[in-house]
C-alpha cells in the first residue's frame, strides 16, 4: 500500500521512517517531492502489518504538526538520527 500526503517536512518523515523501521523491523520507504513549494511525501508500506502502518501514520502526523508549530524541519537528531545516505531517496 502506498499513500501520498502533504507534509511539512519530508526529511523529518525520512528520519521517523528510519527510526520506526529499526524499532519494528519493518521496511517502510519514503519518497519526497516538492511541487510549487509544497512537500509531498509518498509512504510505501509494502508488507507492513496494518496495526504498525496505522501506528506509523498517527505518530508521523503528530510529529509533523509539532514541526509545523515550531517551524523546524528536522526531528531531534539524538532521538531520530538521519538514515544512511543509501536509504535516502
């Protein structure tokens, strides 16, 4: 299953996906695209169980709202490290 959403920060979505994949042994992939200054994020859940996919979407929504409110583009690096370069699309 793939979902495309408008998000405040595509890079933060990649940070959280990397964190979530490591914590839950999942393979969620994130692709970002900017159109006319708007950040679109495509999330590919592939074979992720629905309960984990829903948990991911709920938390990423919370995190994106916090980033938007605080006008930040990255999650705290200590808690959510950037993924290795080969994982970044």
